[in-house]
C-alpha cells in the first residue's frame, strides 16, 4: 500500500523473484500517463522511481522492492478482476534472466574493476545479489545496504584478511567505489592480516571505583539472593516451560521488552542456567555517571552499549560475550515498548545466533509492563510470568536456513522466534519442523505454519487448558 500511494502509478503487482541466491521482492508497475499528460513516459517513470526510493528509505531491508519493472498495458487479470500474479512473476523472471545472460558483467568484470573482483564478491555476498549485478558505481541504497548488511560486509573483509580500523565509518559511503576507498585505502589486493578476536567492551573509565574481584563475587551473590526474593515474593513471578532451558550449553534468550524489570525476570526464571547471564545495557542510562558505573560494572552482568554507536560494534560486543561461553538475553524489538504491545523482532537476532553459533530460547514476559512501565520509577506489586518456548538449537537453525541468502537467514530465524513468542503470549501450542516452516516462508513473511497430520514434529509441550486445541 505504501508503494501504491503515488498518483503516477495506475496499478502494480508485488511478486517474489529468484535471483540465484534466494528470492527477493520485485514489483511490476503500470505508469499512469493521465495524471499529468504533459510529461513524457520517461518523466513519469523517473517520478515513480523517486517515489520507490523515498518509500524504501523508511522500510527495513526485507520489505523493500529490489527490482522495479515497468509494465506496458494493463496487468493480466482473471475473470474476477484479480491480478494473475503467477503470470506477472513469470514475465519478470524472464526479463531478469535475459538481463543476466546479456550482461557483460556475468562473463567478466569491466576493465575499471579488474583486480577488484574479490571486493565485489564480498559486497555481493553481504547484500545477497549476484556479483554480475554490481559495479563500482552501484549505489549502496540501491543494493539494499542497511546496518546489518554493513556489519556482514565488514565481517567479509576481515575473513579476506582486510583490517578496517575502528575509526573508519563505512556507513558514510554512497556507492561501491566510495566503500572500496574507505575499506581498503584503494588497495587492489587485500592485505593478509589475522582477523580480530578481542573483547572490545570495557566496564570502567579512568577514576572509576573498581572493587577487588572477591568483593565483586560476594556482592553479586548477595544481590542475586535479594533479586530472587524480590521477584519470587515481591512480584509473585511464575515460570512456565522450564524443561526447555538448556543446562549444559550457553544460548541466547530472546524475549519481548516492556520494562526495566524484564532482564531480572528472565535471570530469575532461568534458575541456575541464568547465574552468569549477561545483557547489553544502554551506556547513556546505566553507566552515565561514576556512581552508576561503580554499581552496574562491579555488581551486575550488564555490559555497556552505546545506543548512538554503530550496530557493528554492538554486534561485536554481543558476539564476544557468547564466544566466551556466556549466555545472553536479547530484546529483539530493539527498545522497550511504550504501550506494552510487542513490536516486530529485528533480524539482528538471527544474525547474532548464526554468527556466534548458538541456539535461541524464546521467552514471553507477562506483567512487567503493568508493574513498571516506561517512565515509572517505583514498581507495583503485580503477578509476573515468564514463559519459555522450544529451544531452537544452532543445528536446527542451520538446517532451517540452508540455501538462503544472509538476509533471508537472519530474517527467518527472527521471524520464527517471534512467532513462538507470540504463541507463548496467546497460549498457543507451537508445533513445527523444518519443512513446514520453510513452506510458510514466502516473500520474506512467515505465514501460517500448516502441520500435516502425520508430520514428525519437534519441540512440543502441553499448554494451559485455556489454549487447548490451538496450533500455529
């Protein structure tokens, strides 16, 4: 509907178009020449292209139209006036294949790109396009670059032995040529350097209070006891789905987020598995002054994260925590809900799980918004419940996403986790396997998961009686 809202568009049809890597969003548009008769067809098409760029700028990558094709005449329709999307998709596939076969880049790079094929392949791998579609003059917004794409691109550079200094801001690049200059300093071959494997987060600043390690351990134990009493007795916290909690491996807990009470609720609900649970916390809130830093850095497992910093640095911090064998709670909505209504999960959850090679424990937290909503300072006594869903092992996530592009893999992992959390919220039993989840994944959207009567399922557990009979 956002793309349709343009007076220069008569009609359009959005379809999925395979690109050799996965399936991306394509759109066939019939221009409206009657809106402004004085304009040429080229002028009308230019205005439609500008409209698509404007709409795409406000959408996440997976919702953007990546292929825009102008359609001559009316779109094919059935006798009931519905667009024949299958015919539209087949025509766009034919056009796409023709361009691919005729493109000189599909056979060899242009002379100006000679020796830079390694770089273009990294760009193509990060954005999910074929290398022949990319030149040094390609604009990054047209390639669908977003914060996670830049992060994946940076990881690809490091895998190739190219070290990008922390001070270099890759997001400032407009096109591939500018990105090349920033990332490589105009080197035509990558320098062989060892990838970085370091912890790039610090709790303390100069002049801060740093307690001795034994005092820190004692303080954390005392606070853990007080925290359990507060949540169990003061807030009457209940736990469901405890059998899903892994006991001998580290993992990511992915939960909805509506209150500052959420982190503690998850930690208490996990029991022994949550003893060393870490969480990223906004540095400008939890570590804003010397006294806050003294408390949170010495006595909690919160790790400071700059909200205004790059996504790459935040993901590096989270990955570092997981690779050290610690579990991590993630709130994939990105921020606390101001209304208590859950927002869509960001693909960064899938990115982190697949990159750090850890599984995901979905969790739904009920009651914390009523106890301490955003803006409140004193919690109210309310019943709180933490519901855990089926553990998505890293082996399952790999099997689920095999053959998909990077972006599709991240999005599917996050979408499935969100579906499980929504079902936990609604009291619906979650039943699925790889085949029926992949069948429900169409055009970047996870539809209803249809379960065959004889389908071998995983990750089942009885749900409350009020939800009996429901499935998704």
